[in-house]
C-alpha cells in the first residue's frame, strides 16, 4: 500500500513531475519493506497533447530484501570503529529499514562528536544478502582527531596544481 502523490491519478492535469513523484514514492515503498536496492527499471510514457493526457507505465525492480551488513567508518580518528558502531546502535543483521538509518544518524549527532553525519549504502548487496554501509562523520577536527598537517598526497596536489587551499575557522566554545 504505497500512497501515491495526490497530483498523480485519473482526471488530474497531465504533468510529468507527477509521474516522477509517483515512481519515487513506489521505490520508497519497496525500500520501507527492506528492499534497499529498489529502483525504476523502465517506463513507457505516451502524451496525448490534444486530449491533455499522459499514459504512464512505470516498471519497478524491487531487488532482494536485504539485511544491514557491516558498518565502515571514516572521518574519525579517535573512536574505534566497533565503539562508534555501538554508539550509533547500528542494526547489523536486521532487515534494512530507511527509518533505522535516520535513527543511527540522529544518535551519532546527539553524541556531540559529529556535527554532520553521512550514512550511505554500498553499491552492491553481498552474497549473504547483507548490505554494507559507509559512515562519514564531520565535526570539530580536534575532537575527532583530524587536526594537524594535511596528508602529504594532498599537500603535494595543492602545490603542484597551483591551488589555493582554504580553511574555515569557527568560534567554538572549547577554545578561549
């Protein structure tokens, strides 16, 4: 039971944005049921301009129902990956759910370690039916252990490419 957008349906004005919104709602409906790799597999759209109608057939590929796989982390130097996954309450082994992803991101933001959290799924489902995730957290560089000189490879690219490197400093309450 996916709820389609109200602008999509019989007797509605023919708008392609309504078809796109309906297809996205269907994909999200499958994702909510654990099919993380659901996607639009094809579409046939025929516009009848004199009648102001659009006939649309959107084919979906739900993909397999998957479980949360391992959590890979980056952007963090001070916390061990296993401790970070525990703080996040990452649901390894449970059926995929977009709501769980939001909860993990919120838990990590609430720790105060990261201001911004990005949790992305890997491109492919593993042979055991699990889907790995990558976590990148951004916050105070000192707090997460990323302060100090640039890595040699980055420094070399800046110098050789005649690039201008910029740093943004903020007024953090931890510094007087």
